[in-house]
C-alpha cells in the first residue's frame, strides 16, 4: 500500500466518522442553565417510557428522558424495543441493511478498497463523494427509523381517556382546570400546588439550597439537580432564575398507581435566566431579557401527602 493509498484510506475513515457524527450533533441543542439544565430527567412511574399526551400548552411531543433511574423492561414499565442502534431484536429490513451496508463499506475503506471496491468509478474523488453521501443518507434513514421504532409505540401507549384532559383549558391566567375524565381527578388546589412548586423549585435552585430541594422533589430529581449544581461550582459560576411567571398551563394526564398519584402538566412560563461568575459577578450566559420555556412537569404524591416534582420533560 503506497503512502497515497494510506492517506486516502485515512481520509475516507475520517469522512465516515464525521458523516456518522453530524446527524447526532445537529440534533443536540445547547443546554439551558435553568433548573433541569434543559434535559428531560426523572421518572413517571409505569409511564416513564410513554410520552404524555400533547396539550394546548405543549401541542408537540415531549422528549424521551435523557436521565432516569427507571430501567426499561422493569415490571409495569413499557420498555422500548431493542438494545441499541443496530443490535435491536426484530429491527427489520432497514436496520439489517444499514448494518450490513455500513459494516461492509467501512471494512472496504479501511482495507484500501472503496465502499464498493468492485466498481472502478468509485475509486475517483467523485466516487468518494458519492460514497460519503450514500453513508449519510443511510444513517439518516436508519436514525429516523430507530426514532420511530423507539418513540412512537411509547407515545401511542398513552391512555385514551387522558387525551381530552384539557377540555376546559384557559390561557394567560395560569392553569386550565382540565377535565374530570382523567383516571385521577385534579382539582384547583392541585393546580395551585403545581404553580407554587414551579416557583419554589426555581428559587431553591437559584439559592443552591439542596436541603430545600429535598422537600420539593423526589430523591432522583434532587440527585440530578445536585450534580448540575456541582458542575456549576466546578466552572465557578452560579445560575440565577428570577421574575418567574406562569403564562399558561394545562393537564396532560393524571393517574393512580396503588397508593401513589401522578399528574403530568404542561407549563409555559417566562423567566430571567442568568449565569454569572461567582468571583467577579461577570455575566457568563443569559441576559436580563425575559425568555420563555415550555416543559412538561410530572408531580407525584403518596396518598394523603404533598405533591413533589418527579420529572421534567422538554418539548
């Protein structure tokens, strides 16, 4: 193998890695500094892997969890099918073709051949461009298939009774009262508790008051908040949320599991989100201008106890 062939092989391998990474990079948006860090975190009981129904406040889909202690396949939990990108059981023809296509192509390029080394035209630079383009197309198709496979069945598993849970929705004045058709009735006092928790949790986060957070959220959520706060300390910054105002909210679904109540509510709120240097007070991220966020918060309470935050999902 000549130096030129080695260089060309290395270039092809790098191009393949970049083509694999680009779709993933483009799907990642900068994390927000507010409580939760812009991630979808927590657990929703047996519905952790079922997306909450869309509402007037959050008409789109809620993101699957980036961080959760709930294990797929646990009793009562709807586990997403499969164990990975290409090794999921029953992945279908597209997954098998994508795996075989990429595997054969990568091996061919790493050993000095082209993606289709038997076709002479692909040994040229135009052939290389075509190979990279084909890889990108196949990866995008496979990722699209994988996302549908892992997300849509879970989304379709939502309770039909809860789909109309926001029939008496109000906007601009806090929560709509929802409907009594949900498996668990949510009353005005519950909505007041949800709005109060939204403000109290953001305030405890701004004060870095972990003890206070333990009274407002589940241990799982507090573990995520604590890890995020530790990262801020390592960067020598502090995040402050102020001027919080609930603009709109409504019930996505509410249900009961044994002696435990759950309620997922969509909330659109305004806030000032600033991150400053701990030592100098210099602004690092954010601004004094109010921004808006729309998230689905899930609350949990043992029978007769107070509501606590158990999950935040981005929309």
